[in-house]
C-alpha cells in the first residue's frame, strides 16, 4: 500500500502542537523536525503518528527502519540490534497499527516505552468477588510447632553456551561466549573463569553448585519454589528451540537430579521473543503456546498431569501441598508487565486471559476450605515494570483475601528485596500493612553474588518466621576452583532485635506489620538501612544511598501496588528513581531484554536517527509524504 493512501484513509491522527510552539505540519519530515528538540509527551504522540505510518507499510519495512535507528543510535552492536528488533518489531508494529492517537493506550505507550508522558490515572475497575470479606477475617496466630524449611531460588539465567576462557569483557549485553575469533579462549586478555563472571549469565556448573549447596544447608527442605527465568539474556539470538532446550535442561535434568519437589512460575525470559505473552483474545500468529506446552510437560513430575494441564493454558496453576494445609497458586505476572508489548491494545484489557477471575475463584475456594495460600509470580506487582491498572486490580484481590494468603513470592528484579501492601496507602502503618511480597535475589552473577534463600515456615499457618540468605562470594580466593557457599544473613537476626518491641522469638511470624516496622527502622537508623542496601546485591558493587535515594527506596518497599512506588519517568524504557547529589537508585528492569525503548533515551538523537534511517531504507518519498491536516487533531 502506498504511504499516501495510508494517510488519506484516516489511519493516522495525533496532537502535534505543544506549549513549546511545535506546530502542525503537513509532511513526515516536518513532524520529525518539529519534535526533534522537544522530548515531551506531545512530541511522543507526534512520533507515534510517524511510527504508525511506518507500521502500516508492513512488518518488514518497520523492522528494517527501526533496526537502522538502533544501529545509528549506537544502542548495541549491530547484530544485537538486528536480532532484537527482528523479534520484537512485529509485535510493536501490531500495536501501532491498531493504536488510536491520542488515546489512553498511546499515553501509556509514551510513558512506559519512551518515558515521555506521566502515568495516566488508574482506569477505574472493580474486581467482582463471589462473597464479601468475612468480618472476622484475620491472619492466624503462629502455631509454635516445629518449623519446616522451604527453599526459594530465582532468575537462574543459565547460559548453555557459556565457555570457560571466553572473553568476559565483550561489547554484548552478556559475555563469556566466543561471539567471534577474538572472544575465543586463548585469544582474549579477559578469560572467563569456570564458575562465572559478573558480565555473564550462569554457567551450568554454577547452577549445579547452588543445588549442591541447597542439599548441604537445607537437605530437609519440604519443597523449593522457583520464581522464574531459566533462559539466559542473549535475547537477540534466542529462538524457540533454544528456549525449549534450556527449560528442559533446567527442569528435567538439573533440578530433577537435586530437588525433590519444586513449584515454579513462568518468567518473562522463558519464551521467544522475550516478554512475548499474548493474551487469549489477541489475534496473532506469534504464539507462545509452545512455551506453555514445554513448561507444563516439565512441571508434570511435581504437579501431576491434571494440574500441569491447567498450566498449559497460560502458565498458571493451583495445587495443594500434599503434606500440609497449604495451597500454592502460581500466576503469570507477564499479563501485567509493561514490556509485554501485546498488552498495548486499542482498548486495553482489564483482565487478560481472565486470569484475575481465575485467581478469585481459586482464592474463594481456598478460603471456604480453610486453606492457607502462597501466591507466586515472577514480576513483583509493585515494581516499576508493572502496569498501574493491573497492579491495582490485583491488589483488590490481595485486600479481599489477605487473611487467606500467607505471603506472596516473586523474583525478576535480581535484588534481595521485599514489598509491603496496605489496606490504606494514604495511612501507611503497621496497623494497615496487610501483605508481604518476598522478592528473591538471583543466581545469575550479573546482579551480584550468586544466592538462594531458605525460609523457616510455620507448618500450620505457613507464615514466614525467618529467612536465611546464602551466597557464593565471587571475590573469595579459590572461587573459580570451587565456590564456597556460606550464610550471608538472617532477616530476623538482622532486624528483629532492633525493633521496638523486639521480635526475636524463632516461632514468631515476620508479619506485614513486622516489615513495616523494619522500614521505619530504616528511616531512623541509617546504618541499618545502608546494610540492607548493600545486601540487595549481596555485597557486590555497593554504593551508598542517601537523601532522596533513601526515601525513594523506602517508598518502593512500601509499595506492593505500583502506583505508589515513587518511580519517576525519564526517557528510555528503563525508569530511574529520583536521585540526590550523591547517588541515585535505579528502578530499571534487570530482567528486561527490549532494546526499542532504550533507543529513545536520547530523544533528540533518536529522532534524528529515525529521519536518517527512514530516508536510507524508504527513500525521500516517505519523508515528503503529505499528512492530511484534517486528520491531525
């Protein structure tokens, strides 16, 4: 279809005017010239007009031009740009072809992908519950019985192509692979050790070392939870076959050899293209069903065929723990993830694939049966990566069933963190704190020292009494010969005695009120806070966090609902928290993988690159095509 036909058919419209005197223009080149030096929300919507025209030319032209933009902007190596855009480009083109501009979706796209608009207000939606919350619904008191142990691992990101001796100082997002001759063992001045490097994802031997350490420190664990992300971070080259191989190796070979019972969730990397989880109502030939099929088959050894079959729908399942009154509910958090580009529909779904309704059904049944529940996902629902709308609707469910859910468990951030939910976010206190999200740090060395957690759990209430973090210190002598795993810290030992009143009884639950009081301790005692901050990366590459960095960090800890997390929006797909003069706290997505938004971190340079790329790939005809002025609102 000719470009002029696209424009005259009325497929494009946007606000191009702005307070900085951006005026309406009649051609693509004039629109781009107007917005090049105006990194504003209005400029972003004008940019979407151009990208929508480009998307209507077809996926091939869209991918060609955006790949060239990535290369010209110097975002990544050429092969990373071409590989990444070839995978995610068709999804973005799908979004843009169906997008109304301006609209709620367009504003959200400019917020979460480009970082140029403020977050729109949450779209009002009330989750439907079969029954009202019982008036006497309260968290049960600890039983005092002998605790059980539960292991929590996350974000193992195992690189099956890791090669000892390969270059760890490469130009790719992950290294320790022989990408070219210069990277091969024997040809580089930066040879990777056998057990990993901070510039690389996990070698298989590191994964095996962790499982051996789990057997050493928690051989009597009742079960293990794994909050997702098996696949390594070379997302520009990972294909369906490689994802299947990685999933099968992790679940059927490695975990099966070391761990007796595992409950796992779907991670955003456990598919190709990365982050690609189209809800059921999306009409597309780019399916992720093969990933669900693989996970369902791999999990059957622990879930049984009946429950595993439910995971085949969209990666979610509900199962009763056989040795106690606990129900494990695993949900697919990628349906609320702002880099799952399938979600940017003209009218965005309030409940993609009906998962929230399913979750209500499962929790209602658990409440009626008097069961306790552990709720597991990959992405924390209060993070900067979560859509505010979906997080709000999810939090309504947490509020309704807070006496049934013992705790929620996540990974994704790669950091050692927690989040607190409140019944009233305008009056955050120990009294209004009603849920804790336990966010496990990662095995992959890219975010710190390799690690896992072991929870001490009440066998009746299934409340978390304590957790202990174990690490392998990569800076220790002899690490590359054989990692030494050791206790890093215990949460109750680190914080319990410092609270008023102290909480040191090994049988006492670390309740939501406990964790709120820990954040109050952070406010009052900077030494304790700095110790917490260092533990996020397990003592690796630690900076101090003061001023607004500290206040925003505490704000995030008190925000299991995303709209309250104090994250500000800046250009580029990775959001950054407000910074003080001495330091800044990154709220960037450790587990991302998208390069599209990163291209517009420098908006002026990116628009210039888009102009150059469009001319090079499509010729002058694209840039000089007239836009029907009546179509620009």
